[in-house]
């Protein structure tokens, strides 16, 4: 189980040893919500040039204050190559961090990443886990997460489905710890 969690649920860079697992599990720093204006940031990133550079700097400052929205937006920037060099692995790492902090869109991005093998190895069990978490509670991505999770479910046999449900419970607890 430890190896599975290390390989599929968290970026390897954060989990080099048991201390890394504990650190990832117990990071309880609350989000300081640096009030990132999502629409303005996305517009600046799309504009490119100095506006995109400034938007990336602003996102990095908010990221350094543990803002999960800024963390996810950095992931989006790296995924699309907006204001930074396109890098799906770096995007995945940012999505992973924001998802563990409870950002529903980042959880959806994690599900998509595992489903497609984008920035990580494809793994339908782990995709199902993150899509389930993204679909919980009310969020703008709930329906999209449910739809993709239903698609992923069709590729899982009964044993894989059972494993996915068990892992979902475990990761739900990790997310709960990190969002306190």
C-alpha cells in the first residue's frame, strides 16, 4: 500500500522516504488565501509577455503562502505553457499539492492526469480516486468529475473498484488533515 501511495498519489519528489510520507500527510499549514483573482490571472496568462510574467510572479507569491488556488493555477500555466515553459510533470506536481489541500478543480485535474497518463503514469484506479474526491460536496466541477469517473469505472473490474474505494477513504483522510 505504501508503495502504491508513493507512486500513484503523490509526486515522487515529495516522497523519497518515510519522512517524506509523514511530511506530506501531516502538512497542516492552512491556506492563507492570498485572494488570487482567477479571471484576471487567466487573462494575464493568455495575454503573454510581461503580463504573463507578472501573473506567474503573483501566483508564486500566493503559492508560497500555501494558497491552493494559486497552486492549481500554476499547474494550469505549466500544463498549457502560459507564462512558463510547458511541462506536464511540473503541472502534475502543482495539481497534486493543490488537490491535497482540497481544491476541487485540482482534484479533477489529478483524475484527468491519471486517466490520460499526463505528467504521470496512467492509472485508472487512482484516476477514479481523485475524480470521486472532486465530485464530493458542491463544486462547479462536480458533474464533470462524475461523468469522467463513470467513464473510468467502466474500465475497472470488481477487485480494482474495491481497491479504488479503499484508497479513496485513505486519501480523503489525508485531504481532511491538510485542509484543517
